[in-house]
């Protein structure tokens, strides 16, 4: 349960005060105005706060202009410092302390009244929103938006989330967001994120943001590198849950207009694509994150378009600080903390990071801010994925020791005592995870982390049994956007999903298969009605003189490799409780590959509810006259020169010698 405290100052300014502020306390789910608790509080004059803010801002900007050890995500000229950077950081922090003290002095009466009516010992999360629609002076409104509200000493209790801004005159918080419903509603939805990697001049490392985003479990990230306006609008016309931008941004002098440097030649004013953004929000975009400088102008423009929530930086920000905040925020938000709590916890982590670098960085953890459209419920990762509040989170698996790749799988019989007490379903999930994910996938991530091949969808490589005869031939191969992975394509399929993964030797087919296994294991733990993903290698299918039907082979392999009774294995296959991830079609004896495909196709006919992914080297697959009767196929392209260069850049000094030979 959460409570929202909405503070609405009357029209005024810091010289004469803001009269009587209205404060509403709204409990989650109680949207009837009769259920509001409403009080009034004086916000007196406090002209010093303007001076303290200006002093801090002047010192901070001078510091960023002078200290080029930390590149900034703002468009700032470089000047040669005529002072000690550590000493100036200390002065900048002193100015912030004066500003914070003045803010707390100004809000002390409000704090006293809230402490009397809020249950600070409650387990409820308390969120605070400062709503500024009654303020007519743009300069006053701009300062209100930039104040370090989260430094208010009301928030020392653990029950508080974060402080958000709200620009519009929304009267109440709407009912909870209704998650998207579709024919496969029991499966978790993949959160679609459009990631714009803008101009990276002046040392901004947008690649660091990309690496953080592509690690998010359950997310489908598409990356646009320095897109043209036409390219950006084309992608925005598709359906997205989250919009993300990294790079340079700025705000015009009016404080109301934000500019995104989408490429080295073009700066985008959101108003120029207003209709496109409105459609994107109507189609489901609920959150925008701008990991760039001076974002309040962007927030004000987007807020006018009715998006639920926005996260921006209020001032220029050192590049490494922006990356650290994004890392912490994503970690908390995608593990199901509220958006408010995720920002707050990311601030705390960022404070520790800055403290470790106290002679290099000023205190800037207060600069990121949420804008919340109060006509919309605060979003959660669970809502974006279509998960209910009762869905459980998987526990983090314990680290495992190094294993051999084949025979050591039999050691799974020696799994800890706790697993012996678990259900067969959970034990199988643990065994697949321990060997294939912890033992194989995680050990290859240092390569997969930076080296990514492009993906092509090629429906013509398979015969879709649900399509009319010849329909596949009319579907063209298409290059999929950067960031698209096999798990993303599989997740977008409807009904009973079947997919073929093709590629050259070493192109990452098995890694892609295990990425699918990794995410599906997590999904299966949250929802016990979902099938159990199991990884098997087809190389043994034709090991006998008379190959078995696939169902019989599955029982034999499950019994042999995962060490379950034959009866249990038969039950899983018969009841269609497995999701089959079959590697190594090309490792089947060449003379038997056609028979293997026929066996797979027959299995699909007999077991219509069993989902399946198969991997094969592309050259070997195309030599076979038979085709898999699957929904689609994807193919990993060869590396491009750009990808190779990016790999070396990401590796840095670790591969400097190899780079010189290139």
C-alpha cells in the first residue's frame, strides 16, 4: 500500500511567499475525493533561497566547465581551471549545504503538520509530489522545479519514497493501470524500450548506457544510433513501453523547451514531433528516461502529452555519474521496487559512489527528478510485464563451481539437500539452470557482453503450418533493428511458439538459445502454469540404427541427462509441460538430418501445445531438402567492420595489442 502527499503552492514567489499551500494525502486505490485528507499550510517568503541556489549553480557550472576529467552530458565549453578542483568541489558542496538548510527552514511548518497526520511507523510507502500549476511566474516555477526537495529532512524515515514534480492540474490519481491483455496473457510480456543513442561528441560514452540496457531481463531493447528525424519518427510509430535517450540535451532560456541532440547535425524540439509522440503514448508508452543534461524543458513538453512518468536530470551531469545512476536505477526498478523507491535507492547508491570520489565529484545525487502525471498511476515493472502482484520473484541462484561440458551433467544428482525436497518441476528448473546457465552461459558473457551480431528474420527458411500454402514465400527476409535478440523475436510470437535459429559456426546460436532458457526459467518460477524450459542436444537422436520418434527420444534424454524417472519424463512429455530448446541439428548424422526434421515436424503435429526452438548451422540446414514446420526463423549475420571496431573500443587496453595488428 502506498500514500501520496501532493503539495500545491498558491501563486506567489520567494520574495512575498506562496500564501496557503494545499496538501492532499491520497491512499492507493482510494480515488474518491471524499477519501482525501486535506490540510493547508503557509509557505512564507524566503528570498535567500534564490541567492543560495544561484550561488550553487554558478559554482557547479564553473566546475564542470573547468574539470574535463569528467565529461558532461551538457553542451559546455572547456576552460582552463585557475583554481584547485578539489577545493572548488568543497565550495560547491558548501553552497548546496546552505541551500538545503534554507529549504528545510522554509518547510519546517509543513513538516510539523505532516508528521502529525502521517503514520511514519507504517509499512506503507509515502510518495511526495510537488504540483506547480498554480504558479504563474515562469522564473519562480523554474526554481521550484530545481530545488533539492529530496534533501527535506522530513524524508529521514525509511517509509518515504522519492519526491516528484507535477506540472499539470490533475485532480486525482486514476485507478491502477490495466495491463495489456492478449491471447497469451499468462506469459509475461516483454517490455519494449526504444533506446536513442544521440550525439556522443565531447567524450560522452553512450555505449555504456547501451550495455546497461541490453542486460535487462524481460526487456526488448531496440537501439537507434544518431538517427535522423525521419528514422526516429518511423520507429516511434511502433508500439513501445519506454522511451530512453542518452547523449547531449539542453534547454532554451525560457525553461520550457528542451532540445535533444539526436545526431551530430540535428537538435530535436519535441514539439516538432508532437503528433508522433501523442500516438506513441496512445499506443502504450508510459515512461520516458532522458539520461542527459538540462531535462526539465523536455519533461515540460512531454508532460503536456499525457505520458505517465518521466525521469530527467535538472542540470548538466558528469558522464560517469549519469551512467552510475542509470545502472542503479535499472537494477532496483526491474527487480520490482516502485519507480519512486527505485530513484531514491539509486540516489543513495550514487551518494556512496560520489563519496568514494569526493575530490573529483560534487554532490549531485539530488539532480535526477521524476515528473508524475497525477492522472496516471505510478508505473511498476510488474505492470509493464503484465505480471500480477501475486507473481513471485525468483531467488538469485548460488554460484557454482566449474564443470565439464558433457559428462559432468550427471553430477546434478548431487545437488544440495534442499533440492531433493523440492518438487520435480523446481528440481528440473534448478538442474537446467545450474548446468546450462551458470555452467555455460554465464562463463561466455565476457565475450557476448561486447560482441553482438546483427539478426535477420527469414520466414522463408521454414514452412509455417498455420499459413496458407505458399504464404511463407511472400514474406521477405528483413534486417531486425540493432539490439533485437532471438529471445525478443520468440517473445513476440503468438499461440504455440516455434522458431529456428540459424548462423555460421561460432556466431552465437547456442548463446542465443541459452539466453532464451535463462529468461524462461525466471518466468516459469513466477508462474507455475508456464512450461519448463529444457535444453537438449539433437546429436544423439540418430545414435541408434533405428532412430526413435522424438517423444520417445525426449524421454530417454531427460532420464539420462537430467536423472529423473522414466515415468516422470513420460508425464512431462505427454502432458506438454516442457518448452524444448534443441541445439545441434547440424550435429545429427548427415544422412539422418532429413529424418530428424520429419520427426520434429511429426512431434509438433502430435503435441500441438509444446513450444520449441531449434538451432543449426545455416549451411548444413540449407543442404536438407526437408524444412521445419515452424512459425519463423532468425539468422545471425556476419560481423561488420563497425561491430569489430566497437568490440575493440569496448575492450580498451585489454585488447590494445590485437587492435594494433588489425
